């Protein structure tokens, strides 16, 4: 294994050297950074040219200049990596250091959301092959594939920002919208739950009526202006989470796990108001981290208490239940912060922004306001990136699971009498994840590369924006720094994918033969 890794690192180094050498020389020969100064009538143009030549070493031929640049990169082995200077006489490393956190914040959550939603929906469509839900998701997936990101971003700005902000001034849902959304909800849930024709109509009618009643209640109470779950709704959601996590984890037939999950829901109700007190007086990331650790500790104790034998699945179910219930508690807290946040002078009752990474007018110091401001600025870009990328995961996971379900060992597992949940979750799902590993690893590596179009449309300054600026301004050092980081991560991602293959599939032995 060690020899294999060293051999792959050698190959990766050769690829990185060759690609960077070619790109450096092509970029250096494709444009002239001094073109604007050569035709300038400014008396100081000549002096500026000389400064730029000395700063960017333009008097050195590109092939030789590449090795001067490479020398600064290799200095990273001594802890002093040097990417050079930008055209603005700023350190490239400093510019990159400010852009990477922005890009990670923008793309990371969109990637996670796309993976979770895409794989979940893909598995459901595979299990319900040729059903109404399968046809609907197939249509949506191909539609998402075909949509340009800038067009999606413009639609999101119009309807989820501008129109929604206007709606918040008088959050009363028109009757036509209530009827339309209720019918749409009925169609969606009828397609998801499916069944014979009578069952489909029953689901459609019931969901349509419930949705209409819920939207009417939200409209009458102006819930969108002052949202929140409260202890009652939070407890109902916690019970639903307990049953859902138990079903996915071990199945509802495991009474020990179900009781553990239900106990976590009851504990969340008991701790609702103490948590709100802590949120009001000691709000900080440290508090949330401590609460998470305490949740896991309580879940481990609850799982240990209820499980007599084979405690690991029960403890795992309790921990997952506690984690998602804690997530609901956080969402509830942000909802209670929504109206005070809108009322600030910096927001002025238009909370969903169309551009920017944060509101510069918002006064610092309030943890909930600052965090909510970051989240609402991420809202539209995250949705745009998720809508485009999650369609691929739907198709990949669906096709892979269908292929796995036709394997002999799946038929053997069913013949042994295992229930369908165990066959899908313990046998089919694990092997479905093996081909998807490469896609996920490469997507995570691509996070640092940024999203050029999305960043430009929403006014974010990340790695994509730096790459675009480097190309348009002939900033060679900045261009090479962005390329070097993204290319290195992409190559390492392929190595990690190979190693994960051997970890996920015992039949694969990396490095032998």
C-alpha cells in the first residue's frame, strides 16, 4: 500500500508539473500585461511599466520565469511558500487566503445538500422504478441538467428575494396561491406515496385539504413575519424524527432503538426552555458545540439503558435522533430571531438579499443576527448551486442502485428471509456508494475551485472571482496560484477515491498487481 501511494504521488507530481508548465507559458504568451501602459499618455506610465516589470519579472522569458515561480512553490516544503505578487502589488497568498473561506462557505453547503438530496431521491426512484414518482423525478433531473445557472439565479432573485421581500410587508397569502400550492402539494405527495388509483386520489385529496388549512392558518396569523415552531410543534417534529431515524437505522421492529429515539424526543421537550435561556444569555459557537457533545453523551446513556444486547445500533439511532432534533431546535431559534433581525435599520424589512456576502451596515456583536445574516446571504446561491448539481446525483444513484439490486447476493439476501429494509440499507446501499465515491470526492475537491458564474451573479468574491479576474487582467501569478491549488486538490481527490474503493470494497486490493 505504501509503495502504491508513493508511486501515485510521483505520477501526480509529473502531471502537475507538466500541466502547470504548459498553462504558465500559454498564459504568458497569450496577453501583454503592459499593453495598457504602452499606449497611455500618462507621464508616469514609463515608471509604472518599470515597476510592473520588476514586480512580475516580465523581463525574463516565460519558460525561465516558470522555474522562478516554481522555486517559490517548492519553498513550501520549508514552510515559506511564495505565490508571488499580483498586478496590484499584493501578496497572492494573502488574496487567496481571503477568498478560500468565502468559496468554502458558498459551495460546501450546496455540495452537501446536493449529495444528501440527490442520493436520497435517487434511491427512492430506484426502489419505485417506473412509478409516477420515478417519472416525475426523471423529468425534473433532466430539466435541472438543461438549465443555465445564470438564468436560475435571475429567477431566484426575482421570486425568492424581491417578490418575497415585498410579500413580507403584508404576509397574507392570496386565495389563488393557497389553491394552487395546495393542489401542487397534493400532486407531489400522491406521486411520492403512490399506490393504486383509489389510494392516489385519497392521498391527493387529504394532502390538498391539509395544505390549504395550514396555509390559511399561516396567512391569518402572519406567521411569515414572526415565524417559529414553539415547544409543541418542535416536539411533534421530534417524534417524527425519532420514528424516521429508527426506521432507516434499524427498523421499527427494534423496540429498544425506538424507545431510545422516543426518549430523546421527550428529553428535547423537557430541555426546550433551558436551551432557550442558554441561547439568550450565552450564545456562541462554543455553546452550540458543547450542547452537541452533551446531546451525544445523553444519547449514549439512553441507548445503553434501553439496549440489553447489541447496543451499538441503539446508541447510533439515539445519537442520530438527538443530532437532528438539535438541528430543529437551532432552526426554531433562528426563526425567533427573524422578526427582530428584519426590524433593524440595516435590513429594513427586506431580509433576503440579492447580492453580497454580508450586510456591512449590520452592527456586530449579536451572535444570532450575525449568523442569520450570513445564512440569508447564502440562501439564494446555495439553492442555485444545489438545483443544478443534485440532478446528477439522482441519476447516478438511481442507475447504480438498480444495477446492484440485480446482483446475485441481493437475491440471496432476500432468499435468506431478510426484510426489505435490511436488504436495501445494509447490502444494496453500501455497494451503491462505491461508484458514487469518486463523484463525491471530486466534488468536494472542486469546492475550492469556486463557482465563477454564481459568484459573479450574486456578488461574492471567492476563488471563481479571482480566477476570472486573473484571466481578464493577465495576472499570471494569481492565475497560476488558483490553478495550482485546484489542480492539486483534484489530483489528490482521485488518489483518495482509489483508497476509498479499497476501504469500501474488500475485493479491491490497492497496490497489488
